[in-house]
C-alpha cells in the first residue's frame, strides 16, 4: 500500500509530505484548494505523461516521491527481483523529476528507469479511478483481468497464455526448419569454423587494453630508462648541483627569517613541501627502474598477439573490443541452428500435442468466463443502481477470436458494456459513461471484485459528483468497506462520504502577497467535526451543523 507521498515544486505545491495508513483516507477542502493536485502528482510517479507546466513557477524542477509497502504484493516483489531493484525492507520508492524545460526522469528505488517501467510496476500497486489518462477501467485488458479474478481463473488464464506462446514458438520453429535444408548445414559449418577461430584466440576480459599498454611501454623501453635516469640525476645526483641541494640551500637561507613575516613563512613551507615531493618522486622513479626489464622476446609476443586480435577483428569487420560479443552471438546462433535442425516430423507431433493442450485449457477458461460473466454483470448492475444510477446496468460482452491464431488471452475478448439509463442499449464504457458515471461504475466493480483483486490501493477522485442524500451515504459505506480490505484514498465534497473515513486529510490554499501554495493537514477528532460541519453548512459553522457533523461521525464509529 501507499505509505508516504512527498511532492516538491509541483503546480502550486512548494512542499508537501503525507504519511498514509491502511483503510479509507478522505481528502477534502474548498474548491480550487488543490485536492486533485496531489493525485495528479501521484499519477506522475506511476508513469503518466508530464510537461513543463507541472513545475511550480520560479523553480527549476518538480520532484515527486511515492513510497509503497509491497510486503503483501508478491507480483510486485517478483517484478522488482527480476530486475535487481528490490530492497530488504519490502518497500519500493517511485520517483519522478520534471524539469522546467519539460524533460522528465523516472526512478525505481533510486535506479533510473523508462516511463513504461513506472507504468508497469504502478499497475500492480495502485489503481486510480478518475478522469485521467491512468484510468484502467477504459482498458479491455483490465476487463478480462477483473472477470478472471472474480471467477478465480487467473491461474488458468496464465496457463492458457503459456500454452499459446508454446504453440506459436513451435510453429515458428517448424516453419524455419522447413525453409532451411542445405543452407542450414552450410551455415552451421561456417559458424563452427568461425567459433573455432575465436576459441583458439581465447581473448580474455580487459586483455586488449593491457596488451596495448604493455606494447607501448616495451616499445619505448630505452627512452623510458634514459628519461627516468636523467630526471633522477637532475633532482638528486648531479655533480654540478641537484634540485634537492638547491632546495636545501634555499631552506637554510630562509630559516632564520621565516618568523619575521607571514609571507616568508609561507614561502619557506612551500619550498619544504616541494623538497618532500621531489624526494618521493625520486624514490618512485628509482623503484620503477629497479623492477623495469626490457624484454625483446616479450615485446615480440605482445606484438604478435595484438596482430592476431586485430586481424581477426578486421576479418569480421568489427572492432577488437566487439570480439567477445561476436563470439557469444555465434554460439547463440549455432545453438539455435542445431535446435532448428531437429527432425521436422518430431516437431509436427509436438505441435499437435501443444495445440490439443491449448484448446483444452482455452475451452475450459471460456466455459468459466461465460458462466461467471453473467454473475458479475448482475452483481455490478445492482451496485451501480444503488450509486445514483437507477435503471443502469452493466453487461460483459465476450467476443470470439480465431482459435487457429492461438490468442494468448483465450478464445474471446472481454469488454464491459454499460447502459446508464433504462431503455438505452449497452455500449462500451469509453463511449457512453461520463466522468462521474465512470467513477461510480468503477466503484461498483471494485466493490464486487475487491476480495479477488490483486491491486491493494484504490484511489477515487470525486466519485460523488452529481449524487447526494442516501446515495452519498451508500458511496461512503462502500468506500469504507473497500478500505477495510486494503487502502482507499478518495477526494470528496460530500460530508456523508467524508464521515466514513478512517483518517481525514484537509487541503487548503495559503495565499500571501507574492505567492499561492497548497497545504494539507491531517485532522484530529475536533478538527474533523468542524470540517464535516463546513461541508454540511458552508463557511459559517452553526450549532446545528456541528451537531449534525458529530452525529454523522458517531454513526460510523
């Protein structure tokens, strides 16, 4: 679940930090205070598109961090582990940075990542139901997943996917084998010959750089020896006077005057430091010469070895550094060639067996989907009729796919259709549902599928638009019911919904002469009564509105 959100320099937010718990968290505040800004910022960490307009005016970048506890989300932990991004504390930090120039960077647990990785991981962690791009209920993949989870068929769906992939791969291999013939044998012979050359060369990691360095040193051996000895003579062994002797004489002359003036003392210290460094340099050069050997045989070996490496690289028209990569590519290709060289008849038999297995699993999944689609449709329709859509209904449309193509999702597509009003034909959600209706349909579906859903955190942005009275109270109860099973964040204007929350966050706008910024407070019991009263009766609190607020809150607790 989402445990921490930090927003810096985003829109009208300069700095905002939230500590969140499980259950239902209510977010309220006056219109324009910036309630949805927090959810927009959260959506950016989940891979939503961003632009420079998101950056707070006068700053160079917006920086948003969302921390999730994934202790109970095995799918997310496996995803992180497969990419070596996991942490020991079972937490994951999603970060998004947007610059004033419009550039965007994403991070997972501190490691840079592409936007699609943020989106892929985010879909395992949280589901935002709003009028934004992240709305998952508009995706037919989500419809199929919800039906399979509701039907308890997620594992069977995974087996169908694996069986389809196996059929496709076997069919592809069989086709390649049929097209190869003599060309395959000739290619295998060439690959084997090229691999023998590379294996005989046996180029080691970092060997090329080491050989080049050694070759340069051996080729310049006489010059190196002569230059090093000259430097030693000049510094310490010159009969006409060495550098060290000159420095010692200089120190002797300044010794009695160095306390007279700070500048003289500084000059004396610098000369003393130079003397020490030159002595160390002479020592290093002496040790180098003691161990240096000009070896003509070694030089010849190094040059021949380098010649062989460069010659083989030229033969393949690559750089010497690319030889190890080429060797691995040849190994992979040869193994693939040998695999494709399997007996075609055996591949035919395998494909037939895989086809039969796929159809067996896919037909079983289709039967379950057909049976459970009606039950899910009725249950969701009943929920949305309680949520301000009297007469509304939801249907699940299952459309057949060509079985010969081995569709990885099964033998049908799954799509939610909705009729918002009696007498209207059911149509796809994206075409007929308004923002408010879509949020309430989402809520109805989530209530029904919450016990089987893999997403632990649900966010609802103003699901109460256009409703009130008893319906509002039902919405609040359903959200609280969802919160009891995981974590729910909801932005609301309705006191009946706000009263149902396990915690209450109040968003306010703070204005000064030169700037406007958004702040957020976690309300205690007394402050919560006042906020619910404000939602009931406006800015001026009355005894009646306060009493009504207490009644709403006490009815929940």
